[in-house]
C-alpha cells in the first residue's frame, strides 16, 4: 500500500511538472516575434535599403520581446510597451506614411492575436 501511494504521488508530481513546462513554453512562444522578412517586405512594399533597415530594427525588437518574456510578471507589461514604442519610433524613421500605417496595423494585429495587448 505504501508503494502505491508513493507511486501515485510521483506520477502527480511528474504530471504537474510537465504541465508547467508546457505552459512556460507556450507563454514564451507568444513573445517570439520572428517573422519571414520576405513576407513583411512584400506586404509593406519595401525597397532593398528599407528591407535591410527593417530587418535590423525587427531583430532588436524580437530581442526586447524575448527579454520581456523572461522578466518578472509585474515588469512584463512595461517592458512590452517600451519595446513596442522603441520599435515604432525606429520604423517611423525608415518607412513612408502608408508603409508605417500598414506596419502599425500588422503589429497591433500580431500583439492582439498573441494576447499581449
């Protein structure tokens, strides 16, 4: 009887650990902002120089978002807001007005779909 109880406790502990690991992986996946730059360049009608600059800015934005994913829960929202504002500031200097409006629309949709806003 004692062995059965120990086995049951061990199985519950393993199930809880597995659930927590899956939850952490899913939470981190929402913050992963990697996109196919070719698709983004086509959607925004970027020229070659703009595409390179956007790729560099987006790489920094992705790093900032992954930092927010690993931050404490009470700091996370502020880090996301800071990363988005920084990204939009740099993108505004690279893109023309119509491209920028489209980028903002795509970024907002992405953040909403991932439950970050």
